[in-house]
C-alpha cells in the first residue's frame, strides 16, 4: 500500500468513525462541538437576478423583527402544465405567477380566508406553501397550507388530535381552477384537513407531491404534509406518539374520502394503517421542524431544523423514525437538560431503530451564548441538481443555512442511510462576474432568509425574504481557476537557488530545503520570523506552487507552523499561507498579507466571532503536499493540502499582482522538497 493511499485510508476511517451512528465510548457529558464546520468547496454558484416580488407586510404589524422583511417569499416551483410559468408563495398572503418575466398575483389567499388568516406571529405563520397537482393541466387542482387564529379557534374543530390549548390551526385547502391556463384564479375551493398546534411555530411546513411518481406508482397523486411538533417536542414525547399528527410527515390522498372528515383518503399503503392506536395518515415520524423536502430518483430528502445543536438532512423512508425528541442528529437529546446540548448515543441505541441523517451541520454556538438561547441557525432543504445546463453540479444536493445565507452541498451518491454521513461543503456566490455573498446581495448583515426553488427542467433558484429577490443559478465556476502561464521553475534544492533572511539557520542537503533552527522576531511589522525566498527563475504573476512540507518541531509543542511565501516584493511586502497545528487564534492557519504593516488576515475561513479558522493544516511530523494558486487579475488565492480537490483556505486580495515564492516559519523548524512553480513569469 502506498503511503499516500494509506494516509487517505486512515483519513476516511477517522471520518467514518465520527459519523457512523453507533454507541460511543465518549464521556456522558454534553458535546460542545458535534461537527466540524463545513469546509470550502472551491465551487462558486453564478446567480442571475430574474425577479423581485412586491413588498408585503403581515397584518397586523408584527412585534417580532424576524417577520419584518421586504416580503416573505419562501419557495419557487413550476406549474406542471408545460406553460413554463413559475409560482411563488408569499407567506403574507399572495400567490404569484412569473410568466416568462411577467409577474402577477394569481391568488390572494389571505383575502380569501378573511380575518382569521394569521400571519403576524410565528416564523411559519401565514401562507406557508403551495403545491400543484401533477395533473393540474387536466384537473386544475392545486393545494395550499395556511394558518388561522381568531374565531377559527372556537368555531372550527381540528380533524386530527390536537392540543387542548391549541394556539393556531394549520389548514390544507384544495383549489380547483375553472381554466388551468388562466392568469388569475377563478374557481372553487374546499378544506380538506385542519390540525391544531400548541404554539405559533413548527406547524405545517412544505406540502407536495412526489414528482418522480408515475401513474402506476403507489405515490402518484398522494399529497405529503410536513407537520412540525408545534414547538413542544423539546419538552414532550409528542413527535414519538403515533396517535398524534404533530412531528410527522403525513401522506394523504386528496381524491379519497375515507379520512376522518370524509374530505381526503388514507392510502392503504401507508405504514401504520393497520397499527392499533396509530394514525393511518402518518408516513414517517420523530420530527421537530421538517421544513423542506424534495425527491431525487424516487428518494425523499428532508431538510430538518434542529433544536439547539444540529440541523440535519435525512433520507425519509416509509415508516422511518427520525428520533426527535429522543435524538437530535446523530446524538442523544435529553429533555430538560440545562445545557440544551446533545450527548453520546447510549450503548443500546440500535434497538430503537432510529433513522439518522445523511448529512448535517452543527450550530457552532458562541461560548458567550446562554446555553438554551436561540442559535440563529436554520437548515434550508434544497434539491439534487439534475439540470442540463451546469454539468459540474450534477448529483450535488444543494441546500443551505437560511439566516446567514450560506449555500452548502453534499454529494447525493454519498447520502445513504446507515452509512457515514456525506461531507457537507460551503459554496461561494458570484453575481455579475464578481465574488460576493448573499448578505451583500440583500444588503442586510443580519438576516438573509434564504430559500430555494427548482423549475421543471431541474434548474435551481435562490430566493431571499430580506429584499424579495429571486436569482437563477446560471452557472458554476471553480475558485482560483485562472490560467497561470507556462513558465516553470524546478530543481530548487541547491543553496544557490535561495535567499534566506538568516543563512546560518538553513541547510541545503540536496533535495530538501531545511530550516534547521528557529527564527527570532525582527524589527518592523509583525511578520514571519524566518524564511528563504526562491531566487532561481523569474518572479511570477498568476502562478501555481506545488511542494511537500514537513514540520520538524515535535508535536508536543504548541503553535507549530510552517509558511509558504508568494507575491514577495520585499521583506515587508508579500503574502504567505500559514500552515499550523492550531486554528484558534488570529495569526494561525490562514492566508495573510504583509504590506509595510503588521500581517493582515485575508482568508474567508476565519470566524472572528468564534475565534476559529480552517481545519488545522499540519498536526504531525509527516510530509504533506501543499498547493497554492494565486490569480493576479482577480486576486483569488487558494491553498490546497494533500491532493484534495477542495481548498483548505481561500482569499481575495489584489495588493500584489506578482512576486517571488518562498518557505519558512515563525519560530519553528521544518523542511520543503519537490518544489515546482509554474505560471506567468514577469520581469
């Protein structure tokens, strides 16, 4: 077995050990940081603005600032009639159609419901979702979910078991249009199901049909309803109770009549139809806030918003128990625990048969946060890309974190129940050819309220409540993928090829460049103590550097590092990539610029609020392959480790468009070998 293959195999084993849902030997204590922060993918989505929906407000005006958005658009889909029309519900009450760039109100649901329509309290309140029947062109039917309070709480009775102190009703309505091709709704409606919830959060979320089902499949024409726990799963076992509809995914037949109220049917193929005391409507259970689901080749993926620690994506199968409120993600949840954290799984976990996530991210709570305070995170479920226009995205499940507006992906082929979780990575965002962020695009540093959509061709859309805009994903690009030129420098083991700061500290035994003694601080701006600049060959503009590096400082010592210098102009003008065993303080494990002042951190991975950066680059005394790419025109910089196609660190800076490369450290010892630089040489 080659050393490289062995290292990869060990890494894979370690990751697998982290993510396989088996009983843990960890101490029985809250787990402070359940999952690593999603790393950089090096892939950027190109977003093109296609629409901005009208401004809208809840009525009456809300007191919760999170509801005070430009509008509350929360999904985009395509009407399944071949017309190419897109539909967008606004939770404040209206359903819009986008007809090849022309937008208009198709249905004012809030007005149709009247004064009982509730939209001003609770993040999920109002017009929650719309789903068009797969045969809409023929039967003209579509379905909506909305919330009601007011007189509805006393004059209307929920159809399924609901709390005695119900605060809000979730209502499923069937609408039948007179003319499926019409721009504005005209027709009839009927209520098919009403459920009560104990609070204004975690009610009905997405409703929808399986778009991959054909007329001969059991799923064809069946309506899925994602029903949250009403906000009480944190303190009760409601999500585990098969006699209750809260905290479940329900599946009903809108054309049937054997439901409790005679307005819908219970499919005979549902998993609990014959279980005594269970609701036949239940398809799967054990959920807190099952916010968004989608299908890919018959597989149902659910984006599930967690409590205080972990948000997860599940593959939902018939009869599955996702574990809430006994489990959160891959860990045990303990009701009433003052830490509001998660714990290692118990030794007898297998007997419960819980379904565990196929990918996830944790909340990265601040140390200064109160243990049970809202973490400010919310997973927005998305879609596996199967469109034809962006081949590099095919097979990627693209989803995100809604509050901060972060877009993630995991590979669908790795998302398998019962296997190690698929790795989630963060994607970049480009608009008008420029690298940006969704926070910048919506001009709101606090809350993006990101949502996703998809058209019939499988192309993806991004929506934001913060400014009411819709963008289409029109392309994807690889970060720092510029052409670097054809000038090469190799064979750099000789002392004649290098200009060290302090020659007496260096050795050049032939193939290797060795910093044999640690450097010491020098006058001037804060910067690496000791390095050697490659004098052989030209300075480079855009360039790619490949080498192997090793840290010789013993692992037992703290703050170990080596650096790769690039864009070097002078002793106080250069870039460097800091490769460290520590990622918890500002000077470590990042990309920096020295420009006649103390080094300045540039990399996107540094989280100043949490004081943490990219995963530690070098934690041992083995050789590691490192690659640095620098694009002079765009200023894009990417640092890769050990052959990974995904950068460990990324940055954008245009301070220096060219310069020389080098190797060194602050106050440690290490070595470099097999250096190869290619790019565009400059005078």
